């Protein structure tokens, strides 16, 4: 059984439905969903990790960086489509109080200001919970900003759809399992890791970045996160193009291991968009193999016949 950051009717639930039709177990927080994986309650859990508007999801990034190690085995991309859902018979002009999640409001703020300028917006725990609250006839809220799956689940009607301020907004989710061998290399992969600086000094971040640059590995995301030890101490959560089994990625990880205090490997897995990286000249697997053979010959014979 899979788990997910719930409740049912959230965007995470909607993303999960694109992965499996089997029964899945919702959890009230990201931490609870990931702990359920650690404790063996579920085989894996789907949680949000990044939004194109709001950035990284700190609860996921921090939980993966700390505690018993887990591994990302899959990612899911979901376009963020919000709607304003109301009880049957409620008109858009009747909406005075709206309930939603803070991230949902951040992504629909301009639409609300332009279309229901007099409405008061209250931020709650989740968009699905907002829909459930509005569905109660005794609720003081007239509308919920939520996903279609939540509105339909609680018998609400759409007073407006497609209300996101950014029509291109996408949320990225990851399926997280217990540690094990990396997933199969596809050629269109991504590797997630957390790098901890050995010490804070001028150029310490550059040392980390150089491990990728000199090997032609492109970064998809890098974010600083507090180590939760002392003020001013940060680690770096990184997504990089490529797989652990790619020679250039393996060499980058070896370099990080040498210059960092600690490197937390969180998995290599297929990219949801199937985009293959551009591999610079000299950075293909065969280039590393040929270079290693040249070095071994040089060590054994002292001759350079290239």
C-alpha cells in the first residue's frame, strides 16, 4: 500500500491517482507520511517537494535531509489548476468569505482581488479541508479555493475555474521509499542529494558547485536549508541531471564526498518530463572509460601511446 500527504481531495491525492488506482492511505503531515515509510506501514509515500511559484516545500526537504534515510524512486509533475467552489445555488456575487490553503491563496491572490474584491480570505490547513468545511450548510464560509477533485468529492459546484494567476504553475511530487538499489537508468534521469559544507569559508559553496561544473552536470534545483544546529549553518538541497550510474555523476559525487562534511544521497530516478540532458564533449561514459584505461596503461608501463 502507498501513503500520501492528505487528506483525500488534495493536489497530492490527485497526483497519486496518476500513479496508481489502488487504495492508498492519507497522512495529516508530510512528516507523518514519510515516517510511515520508515516504520513499514506503507511501501512508499507521495509528497510534494517543489512548486514553480512557491519554490521548495521545506517540510519535505528537511524531513528527507534528516532522520532515517529514505530514497526517491519516482517524480510526478502536476499542473496546478484551482477553482472557486461553492455550495449549490451560491453565485459568485454572493461570495463574501473564502477558505483555502496559504499556498493556494498565494497562487490566486490577483484573481480574487479582481473578481471578488470584497471577499475575506481565511487560510487553513489544506484545500481539501476547505472544501469539506464549505460543504457544511452551517459553515460561515461561502467558497473554497481548491482542486476539482476536492470540489467534486464534497458535492460543491464551480463558481469559477482556472483561477490561478500563473497558468503555467506546476507542482512536483516525489514517491519516497525505503533505501535500496537505485532505480534503473533511463538516460533521462535526475539525482537528488543534500551537501553539507565542511566549514563556512569564502568559496565553500563554489567548491560544491565546481564538482558539477567540471563534469558537465547541470543542476535543476539548488536551495539552502538550515542544518537546525546553530544560526548561520546551512546545507544545500540539490537536484542534478543524470543518474548515479552515469560516470560523470558518479565522479561528481566522489568529488562532493571529498570536499563536503557529509553528502546525503536521496536517489536517482527517471525525470517525469523525460527530458534528456545535453552531455558535453568529454563527459560521456565512454570518455571516462577511455581516460581510465589510458591512466592504467600509464601507471603500468609509464608509456603514453595516445
